[in-house]
C-alpha cells in the first residue's frame, strides 16, 4: 500500500535503516552505557570536558570565526560570525546542549560549511544557560540577537535576507524567537527556519517517555534532567517554553529534520503537523535509524541531511521565500 499523507511511514521501518547507521548505533550505545549519566558528572565538570571534546569529537575552532559581542538584556552577548567571500544573506544560529551545555564554538565546523556552501553570513549565539541562568534567560538572549540582526544585517552583511535555525535546544529557541518577534515586535523578518530535532514539548512526548534509559547520546532521564534544570516542571508546557503549544500562525517555511531513533522524534513530527495546520509551509526530512545529534557524526545520513539543509538555506536567501498565503 502506498503511504498517504505528509509523512512517509516507510522511513520508520527497520528495513529502511542502512548497515552503516545500524552499526554506528550499536557501537555508540555500548560506549554510552559505559559512561556515567551526565547528571552524575555535574555541570561544571561537563562544561570543562566540553572545552576539548564533545560527543562528536574534539573541539576544533574555525579560523573563519570572528568573536564579537552584541547588546543583550543582561549585558553583552558573545557571538561567532562567519563571513564567506560572497554574502547573499545571513543565518542566525542557536546551538544545542539541553539548555545547560554547549557553546557556539562547538558548531564551528558546520557553521563554516554553511557559510561557504550557502553564501551566508552565519551569526552563532552564545546565549545564557541554566542552571545559573534558567528560563527565560536563554530565549531572552536569542530574541535580542534576532532583533540585533534584523536591525544591522544590511549594514553589517549587505543583505536583509535572513534565515534562523539550530539543533535540539537551539531549534526550540528558534521557534520561540519567531513567535516572540511576531507577537512582541510585529516582525516577521525571517525567510525560513532550519529546525533540527528540537524538543517542542519539554514535559515529554510519547517517544521520549517510551525511550527509557537507552543511553544513546541522550535518553529520557537525561532529557528530563535538562528540562527540569532549565524550567520548573509545572511550567514546561507554557507556549514560551514549549512552542508546540504556541500560536504558530504566519511563521516562515520550515525544514524539520529528525532521525527515527531519536527520543525527541515525536516533538518534530507533532511540530511539523502543527506548522502545516497553522497554514505555514513545511518540509519534513526523516533519516532512518538516526539518533539524537546524528548529523554531527561521519555518517551517510548526516551528509545527506547537511546537503538538504544547505539547499534549503541557499534557496531561502536567493528567493526570499515568504510564508504561505502571502
């Protein structure tokens, strides 16, 4: 029977997982099970370790990156700017890390590639993180960075063609920022949104609750530790925290990317359908067998995802695509 509707069920079958991905998942699971839980290590130690290594490998700063500061609600916000020879637009990037970990520098290799491949200036934001700065510090910084880019993109980069995006918590902040710009400032300046495996319901979708303690990159206990560190449990379904519950009307075209072995799989599937139901344009890219952060590893599905994202961003800044119905 041919699949019907906006989601192809064939991508979720075990038979769709290639041998490379299956072998990687098995190796990574065994490695992760030998490691202590992140919350047993503690935030200071985890951050110290991340100065040198992340899950995907050694931290390698890009020589293209320029360290800058822009104004923020609680002082200066650090950003890393990547400028290719030809600039046709700008990409505002928010890194992942569960609202607790991660820095903009950890995305240097990928952001340099996006800058070169898409002809965009990339501005990657070091927003404040929990537990020192819980909600709403992170999204406040992201909102401020977006407003700065809207105001200065033409003078700084010679273009007002803008794209927003990020991974995991960064995808969540991207969606929150779009809603805030629309509701608080009457602005809809972004032509497109690149959203990778965000968690749009911090309280927990079925895929997260059923994932259990698999110890594959992240799992249910780790995710809930991140979420509870960022915002109290009783507030985790507020629209400004979990944008799955926000009014999604009049938002830009979005590309949602997800692996089928990600505990946040349902977050993306639900958000994709809500994006469409609000009358917006959206694409869904599903990668069989991909775990959380699959695109950060040297896998065919990662290279495929990166190539599709690059095409999406390049098209957005070249055509300045608008929201559905305009």
